[in-house]
C-alpha cells in the first residue's frame, strides 16, 4: 500500500501544484472552487492508490491465472472465446470508454447512444484481443500484424465519415487505460509462461498494441454505417 501511495503522489502531486500555481497567478478561483479542487485532488490520490493496490493483488493475479488456464485446456475454441469475452468485459469496465461514449452522445445529439459506442468499441477490442492471443500462441510476427492492421485503418479512412476519424483514434487510446492494460499484460504473461516456459517472455508484449487496433477499425466501420 505504501508503494502504491508513493507512485500516485509522484504522478499526481506535481500536476496539482502546477495547476494551483497557475490558478493563483493567472486565473484566481473563488475560495469554494479552490477548496473543491484541493479536496478532489486528495480524493483522487487515495482512489488511485487503492486501485493500484487492488490491481497488484487481484487483477494481475487473475489475469495470469486465466492465461495459464487457457493453455492448460489446449483448446483453440476456448482460448479465442475467452479472449473475445475478456476483451468485451474489460472494455466495458474501462472508465475512459464511458467518458468517451458520453461525449460522443452529447456531440451527436443522442444519435449515437452510449450503448452503441461502448458496444462497438468493446466488440472491436474483443476480436483483436483474440487475434493477439493467436499471435502469441503461434508466435506470429508482431510487425507484420501491425502493418496489416494499420494498412486496414488507412484503407478504411477513405470510406468512413470524416467526423468519425478522430473519434476512432480516441477509441483506440481510451482502451489502453488502467483497467485494460494491466489485465491484458497479466493475461499475456500467464500464456507465455506456460507456452515457452520462460523462453519467450518478450512474446507477452505487443498484445495491448494489437488489441487497441480493434476499436479504431470498429468505430471507422460505424462511421461508414452512419455516413
């Protein structure tokens, strides 16, 4: 717990002090707003520290155990099905995705509901997480897979609505948040430890990069539909 608090303080406290200095010097805030900001920053530090502590002792361990379970079952269907389901579940749980969905709903005047965007993004993540698992299992080239993925993104950019382009790339960014990344990395670590018995540790990396391509392409396809 002490380590988690130290990490959070190093990450958040300098930003908080900088914002306070800027508001005091250039844009003074009313006393109530200033107190609210300071209290909110303190609550955020405590919340992030508790989250990191919980992630270290639960989410990371669960991810590793699920990865080991996938390999022990020796079933490609189970592995891909679990990968797809996990991709959907962790994306729905990602706070950044909820924020993005709310903003898109507001700027589209309700034409694109939160459920639609979250559903599209989560399915995209699930499909590409399954692809990432295949890459790890069969030791496929990460560079070739990413090249094909970004070529598909480039090709889709000619067909999707221009308004959806920035939303699509933001969707790829928000799926690499504090819930998704630790779990996927732990999942990959559990898989590679069982497959290569410590000889292919580097194969556990790159899974987040492959998974984040899914939401980009999924939102671009949504842009084609709404065009």
